[in-house]
């Protein structure tokens, strides 16, 4: 009996040992499989990131990345072929790229099918942009909660009948961007004895590839968007510089024209025939006759009794008054010319300072920048008969900004105000622009506040809601400032220094832009 128990115990121990060994082997294989899977996914991530880096370096867009991606996917899964489809606004998929031997997604002749199966580049050109019958709803239904769909001897209902002939085995999974379906990956296998067979287990790997592709697409999109944004901002800065230069040149031109007219007026005044000059009449006729009468001792009788002599004092008085008027008018004309020449000198100095300080941040007084901006548009306002008023507090502390760029901001608002007032053309209105600078305290913080108010037509609610958006513009295409980046640039620049821009407007009455900059506290 004891022997039997020993034998039974030995058998039980042997069975337990076998079971434990089996479990250890299974766990070891599972662990090895997981490690292999993780290694494979890491390798795929590195490979796909290299592909996306190549696309970024080549200045291509995200859709140029997808052909590389599907080629990698087909090679990685050792499939016969694959395709990328992109989702349209109507939720139907359209062709994007093909790799390997992939069956056509629309009915074609046998000859064309053979050519497409043999040349994936031609197939990509053929399928690109082609709208299939396959929809987002159908894809979501097929993939369900698994996130992928596997077909063995089957195909989606919307696919052509000949699809199964070249692709009895298929895997598909969506590419999602921001939780929306952006596209679809499809890989196929013939299931031949010599070829690699796709299986359901490849579906999880496909999901990971789609996730990596999604991240790469988002990075490429963001990179391109940032590039475009920086390019447009550079254009905005250049446009601002052009506006400054144009305003300066226009003012110089106007000042030179007025100075030229003044010089011509002076020339006309002094270019009178000698015999017609008042001083000549006195020197050659009146004074010599009076001297002659004086020598005779008859000057008193000549001025009192002679018909001609009695007129001499009145004529001399009139001639001297005329000379005095001529001198006063000439002095005024010379002062006007001097003022215009001084204004030209100021404008040239402003241009030199603007170029010299561009891109340089310094502690500056806002009233000086505003005064410089207003000077640029002095002649533009005078020419149109508009008024420009400024009320600038001078004791506001300095703030750290790029004065040249801030000049562009003020110029943009002043120029927009001129264009708004000019577009209305109400003859009954006396158009004016008022610029105020004052300090304000909000939430126990000090701010320098600039208000730029015009009494133009005002802004509609629709335009007001979009006016600071990048690319928005109400101007015509033939207008040099029609890119819609002026106000966006202004907001971007002001926010860079912790400031903000508010708008108050009323149709028919005008618009007020309120620009605020924080003032640093002194310690």
C-alpha cells in the first residue's frame, strides 16, 4: 500500500512538473513574441519617421509622404500590394497611392488591369483622385471596435467583382487625424503557396502603423503650416516697411512740390521788368525830381502847388506800402519753403532711424513713436481735407519694444482709417482721426493705452469677428495690401509684448481701436 502511494505521488509530481514546464515554455514564447512585436513596432516607427523627415526636408506636403508610407507597409508585412485612400468632404474615399500588385478599385478592361498590376507608378497616377464607392460609414462598420478589418475570400460590398481574383486576403484600417477619419490603408495577399499570407494577427500591427502615419502627417502639416505662417508674417513685415517707405516718399514728394511752387512764386515776384518796379520809379523819377526842386529852393512850393508834385507824397506812400506787402509775402513764402525743407529733413531722418532700428528692441516712449507715425501721413490727411488730432500723455514710462515694428502697427491702423473714411465719401461729414495716449490701471496693473478713433463708416459684426484672422481681407485683389495679414500681424506683434487690441465700432459713426501695453513696475 505504501508502495502504491509512493508511485501515485511520483506520478502526480511528474504531471505537475510537466504542466509547469509547459507553462514556462508558453510564457517564454509569449514573452519572446511580445518582445519581437515591440521590436518590430519600434523598428517601424524609426523607419516611418525617417520617411517623414525626408518629406519635410524636401519641402513636400503630407500627401507626398503617403506613397512612401504604403510602400513601406507592403514591404514590412511582406504583402503583394497595398493602397492608400483619402477621405473626401462627402465621406467617400478617393485614390491616393498604390504599391506592388494591387487590384483596380474600378471596373477596367483586362488589358488596362494587366498594365496597372505590372506598374504601381502608373496605377498610382491612374487611381489618384478617383472617387470610389467605398465610404467612411462602410469602413467603420467593417472595422468595428477592433480597429481593423480582415477579409479571407471576401471583400467590401462596394469593391469591384475582380478584386478577389488578385486579393483573396485583405487587411484594412483607418488613418485618423484629430479623431476624424483622414484615410484608409489596404494591404492585400494572393494567398499563394510561395507568398506570405496575411492574417488577423497582422491587424494589430497595421493599427500601429496607421497611428504612426497619423502622427507623421500631423507633424508634416504643422511644420508646413508654421512655414507658411512665418513666410506670410515676413511678407507682412515687408509690406509694413513698404507702407512706411511709400508714406515717407509721398510726403517728401508733396513737400518738394510745395517748395518748388514757392520758389516759382518768389521768382515771379522778383522777375519783374526794372521799369515796372516800385523802387525803380522812386529812384529814377520821383527822388531825382525832388532833388532838382530842392536845389532850386522850390521843393516846398513844388509839393504844395505843382499838380504833379502834390501827388508825389501819396504815390511814395503807396509805393512803400506795396514794397512792404511784397516783403511780407516773400518772407511768408520763404518761411513756408523753409518749413517744407525742414519737414523733408525730418522725414529723411525718420526713414534712416526706422531702417537703423529695425529688429532692435529698446526702451522707448510711445508718444515719440506715435508722433513719427503721424508725420508720415500729414500730407495724406491735408491732401484729402481730413483732420488728425493727437492727445498724448508725455509722462508715461518707457516700454521695451521694437520701435520700427511698432511704427508699422500704428501706420497700419492710420492707413486703414484713411481708406475707411475715403470709401464712405460722405460730403456732409468732416472726417477726422483722433489718437490718444494715456495710462490706465486694470486689475492693479498699469497699462499704456493708445486709442485710434475715426468717424468713418464703421465695421460690420461679420467683419469684426474675422478681421484679426490670418488671411482675412475685405480689400480687392488688385490692392497691394489685399493679403489680409495687416491686422493679424498687428495683433501678433502687440501680444508678443503682453499687450492686446480691442475694437469698438458702430455703423455710420466710426471705429475705435484700443491698443494696450503693460508697463513694467519699477523696483
